[in-house]
C-alpha cells in the first residue's frame, strides 16, 4: 500500500495534548496499488483516529494531537511564529506519483493577515519559492515547481487564519 501508518503513529506519540484545547485534525487520503480508496484521519476535538483501508477498518481512541509552527516546515520555513495548525490534509497523487496529490494546512496565526503575508513572502522567497502577492494572499510555485497558494483572513484586530495549499 502506498499509504503508511507510521507517520500518523509518530505524530500521535510526539504531539499528544492533555489539555481541554482543540487539537489538530489530520487526514491522509490515498489509494492502494489496486486503486482502492484508503483514509486515515484524526479528529482534532476528540483525538479519535479512524482507519479505513480495504479489508481493515478501525476506530481508535487516542489523545488529541496539537501541532504548532515548529511541527510544519516548507524548505526550512516553519509557520509564522506562535501559529497553531488546526487541520492538515495530505492527498496521495496516485500510484505513479502524479495527479491531484497535495497538502493543505489550515492554521491560526497571532498576527494580522498583512504581517503574516509579508513575513511568509520574505521567508519563502529566500527558500526558492516564486511568489506573487494579491491582497492577503500569496501564490506561485515551490522551488520544485509545484503550485503554491496561501490565503489569509483577519481573525480580530491582531490575529489571522490561513490556508496553505501545495500541489493539487
């Protein structure tokens, strides 16, 4: 199978959160070598893990996962300092590694949208990304030529919510 359980198990152990705060929802979508759908996901509110593979289904009680700025990196660039990841979706591009595969990260940042956009723009350009700014968004390509888009929206006067999409 193309989808691996090891990365999610490692995240589960490394990012356990014992508090009442919301965790991070994580989803891995892929397919087996025969083309059957395969999904592994965690619920950010309860920590529950669902595994849905051909011939195997499970619901597992797990501690909540909480990922933050240091748990995500793009070519050496982490999320804006103090950010927390609210959801992470990884989609397999198919058995040949082509197609609509990609990563979507939703996050909350402790700064206004324009501050976060400017910070990311500088950091990502230094990492080889080719970017264009439009309002509170950045778009362009990674250093590997994959499509990249980041959209930010205000969340109060001094915070913002963002979505980063790579590939797909």
